[in-house]
C-alpha cells in the first residue's frame, strides 16, 4: 500500500495491527476496521451474530469502544431467498445492539457467494491505545477463548460435527470481546491482538515481530473447544491451516516432539476468536481470574515473552 504520512495517523498498516487509529483531538481518536466473510455455519441468524462479533473484535483488541457500524453484504438475490438475508442481518443487529453499537446502514451488491460483515468505527483516547507491537520481555501471555473453531465449522459443514461441539463453538464465536478489553485495561496489559484468520500462530508471529521479542508457548496449555481435538485431522484441516504454518515457519522453533494433533490448534484459522494479551507477569493471575469471573471461562496463561532470540516464536511441549 502507498505510504501515508499524517501526524494524526496513530496506528496504520506498518505493524499489522487489528484496526487503524486516527486522532481527532488531543483527547479523542477514532478506531476503524472492516471485516466480512462467507457463512461459517448453516444457521443464518447465528452466522450474522458471528460476523458481527468478529467485526467488533478488532476495536476491542485496540482497547476501543465501538460506536457505529455499516453492513457489508454480498448476496445472490437472483438465486437465494431474501428471507435468509433478513435472518443474517437480524443476527448481526442483535450482537451490535448487545455491544451498544448503532447500525447506520450499509451497502449491498449481488454476488455469486454470500458474504456478510461490518465496517466499524469506535473511539479511544489517543494515549490509551493497545497495539500488537508493545509486548515486553517478562510478560505472560493470556488467551481468552478456546481454539478449534476452524475444525468445528469445517466438520459442521460436512455434517460430521457432534451437536454439543458445534453449539459450544457457536457460543464462543458470538461472545463479544468487550469482556477481554475491560479485563486487559484493568490489568494494565502491555499489548493485545485478536485471534482470527491467521490463527494463534500468525497473530502471535505479528506480535513478536512488531514488538521485536520472542513469544514462547506451552503447547499443552492451549485451551481447546470441547470435542474439537477429535476433529483436528483431515479432511477438517483447512487450507488456511497450511498457509498459516507456512507463514510462520521461518520464524518458529519447536522444542521436543509435540503432539501433532495439539500442534494443529496452533495453526487453525479462527473465526471471532479471543484476544491474546501480553501482561506483566505479576498481574497475569488476576487477569485470568477477572476474565473467568466475567464469563471467559477457558481464559488461561499460555506462554511468555522474552528478549528477542533467534526466532520470533518458540513452542514447548
């Protein structure tokens, strides 16, 4: 992209952050993001909820408060009933209302494939921005949602996912990350990013690169969706898993011989995943307790941050 030079552009594209931030005054900046994708589940209302929660997540990851949203729709109205689209938009509106976000309108185009999401605008104080580029050596890494939504949604589409596992995944994907935002602010965290399409591996890699640190993960600590481990194999490994693994391969060191199925969760592309938070070590336990008390039950410490080593990421058994 062409380089932008503007003194009021506080967060742009240089560090692969979750959203852009532009200063309006000394006390106020706007956070802007956009996200949309094809259906990940067969229920249109739930798909709308997931798309909305996912779009709002980027603002939460920056520490911001989402305020307004615009619908983004691609829809084959010449082939599909508009009733299905109505349910999608109703699901999205439900999550926006829960977040205190006003949907102002949007834009719709005819498309061969259904796509839905939002352009979201939030607000933040210019000196209270969380980025993925400020993790500090000595920090602990906290993950706020379990992994495995990629495996579950792929198996669900194939008709091979147990209903309890599918329902657990949906509950996680529609959960707003305002819980995580509030908890990380209260804990005085240093950095954060949300875990979506690049998987834990890709987003952690970008945090390490932006912070010029090394992130170390204890593979056995990664929280998994109940029942997802049984789905972490072909044919439920998505193409994104392979590209995520390739993306980080040059900056990843694997110690020992980790369980291959567990390792797949490190690469699995997430939809509306949780936040990865870099927090001072002496505040990590309080952060986890706060998250769990607010409903982010699987939240836990999954690793630590060190001075930069030979690689950006290290996985321990």
